[in-house]
């Protein structure tokens, strides 16, 4: 059987019916040992224009040639995958293409700055390296399990933002190589040039990056502290900080004390994951 069938929702009620019928016939005749031809079906959304499905019959199809000439194939491919979840309808706009073109240009500038400024050698395992490994884990899960291409691209954008703040750091080259590798399925042409500038070649032959579990463990987490539902402070603590100690640290915050102002705390709420503490007075 086919592992994965990808198509529009109309495939489930048209093309797949014929395929399933003939496979069942072949199964009954003893020619195949399975009754279903597809193990899984993934329904992709429509690209719309003015909230209406693009269709030749409706005459509202936007051809790619002009955009390819102006922005290149990589930008157009990134844009269509970034518009929204792949299994939902997505609205085509020219402004979104221009925004993606700006990201590609920024990616080019940042990676080239890293080539010129960052030292070679093994990464140091600092904040940027941890961010790179976290991005590997997220992008791998988004693509491999969730088919969420838009959030995978967004994760690489976040990594590039972090990299832009530390272009000469010890972990910068590793973060740059990670960003280039993870964006390769969407923008193979521009990243191949960047990969060469980073001192490598033939990126398409390289194995997919793997996250180091040890570097996925956070040194600190951010805890939002609220008083009566309003944010009054933010703490950075170790992930294994006991709940009692976390509440005590939040109570000791000078900003929190200003808003509590001697009032009795009638309830203290700590959210699951210990990322929020709310004092109710």
C-alpha cells in the first residue's frame, strides 16, 4: 500500500474511490494481500484569491511566471508554504511574497556576516547553540509528524533573528549551518550558495540535522508573575525549581510587592509547567 496520499478534499470523494474499488477487486481475486491502497490520506487546502478558490473556470488564477521573474523560485516556494497550515485554505497576496523576499535577503546578509566574522571550530554549547538544537527538534517534528510547514519556516526565522544578534559568537557558525540546512527543502537554490560560503558543498547529500537531547534541556525558564490577572514581573529560574520556592521568589519581587501593597493574598495559582504564577487579592 501507499504510505501517504496527499490531495485536495475532492480526491477523497472522487479519485480515491476508483483506486479503492479496484484494489478491493484485486484483493477479492487474490492478486494483492491488502484491501486499502492508502495507509493515510492528508488533505491539503486551497489557494484562494479574494477568499475564493483559484480556478481556471472562474478566471481568477494568478500565474507564477511574473513572481518567479521578480522574486525567484525559492521566495515563491517559501511564501506559499508560509501562508498558513497546509491542510487549510490560504489567501494569496502579493504583499506576502514581498515580505518573504525580505526574509531571504536578510538570511543572505546574516549568513554572509557570520562567514566573515564568526570563528571556525566546534560550537560551545551556549545559548545560541541551544536555540539551534531546539529549532532542529521543532522543525523535524513539524515536517515529519505534523506536516506544519509554515511553523517550521517560522522556527527558522526565529533562529535567524537570534543569530543576527551574535554574528561573531562561538556558536554563530553552527547556528548558521543549522538555519541553512533546515530551510533547504523550501529554498534549495539560495541555501546551496550559502552552504558553499560556509565552506561546504552539495548540501542536498547531507543527512538531516539531529538535535542533541542534552542541549534541549533548558538552563532557565521564564515565569510570568501576575497580580489579579495582570502581568507585574517576569522571573528566570531553573526548570526544576520547587513550586513553593517559585511562589516565594514571586512574592519577594519588588514589583509584585508594589501591587500587593499589604493586601491579603486569598489565592495563589501556579500554572502547569510552572510558567505562570498569579496572586489573587
